């Protein structure tokens, strides 16, 4: 039994990532939906700085 090379193991996930990024790049509605989800989830809510987050 032959072991797959690292290149072959990483090829599938890299192609999937490239497809996801291309889809996101060409779909402004999807970007808006994901941005809205991030704001609703508490991410990107401003009002704090990096120094405040570290304290």
C-alpha cells in the first residue's frame, strides 16, 4: 500500500478553499450576509481598542 504524498493530501482542501474564496469574491450578497452575521454574533462591534482587550 502506497502512502499519499503531502502534496496530494493538501490538494483537496486547497482546492476547496480556493473555490470558497472565489465564490465569496464574486458574491456581494454573500459578503453582506456574512458581515451581518459577524456583527450580530458580537464580532466587529467597535468601541474597544487593542490595549483595552489586552487588559
